């Protein structure tokens, strides 16, 4: 018996659209990361990008549990002394796409392949997106 190994030219990639309205960020991000990696397919191969494209709409309407809007801090290093930080509530007001993108990015492999997978994620704050030509199918994610 031989194990099937996908080749990068043979992989058929589909487009999915996910509505993030009233979904928990962590559950939504884990489902999105699974599809971006291709682990939902029987042809999954760890060293080949077998995942699909995902368009996330309504990213400004995601939810956190408890008091995380006020207590969760996002920190980053700018190159100067000290760290910059902001709360999740401030980030939602300033750039809501970053909340979902950071959650998904941290669940993907930390390699060149992981960066390619993240490029297949398209996030929009509102309900409109410019990917109608790809005819994305609706996918339900973040529901347990």
C-alpha cells in the first residue's frame, strides 16, 4: 500500500466565504486555520499547500467571552525601546481585520509555507468583498 503525497500543481483550491458575525474569535480562527492548511481534505500533505482560500466578512462583529474587550492586550515591538500595546476594544475600533488575522496567523505553521497559507486569507470589516468572480461557497465556521 502506498501513501498518497500531493504535488503542488495537482491541488484544486476552492474559495469559501465565512460570516464572522457574533462568532467567538478563537473558535472561528481554529476552523479557518484548519481550512487554510488543508487538514479538512483527505489529500492533506504537510509540506505542500493543499488548503483553500477563505474570505471573512463582518470581521468587526466578532465576539470575545468575558471581559476580554477591556483586558486583552495586543503588544508589538517597533524597533525603539519599549513595547507598543493596545486593548482589543481599541483595535476593534481602529482596525478590526487585525483581530482575526492575528488569531489565525498564530495557529498556522511558523515557516515559509505558513506565510503562503496566510496570504490566502482575505478579511473585510464589512459585509462586502471584491471576490465575487471566484464564486466562493458559504462555509459555517466557529460554531461548536
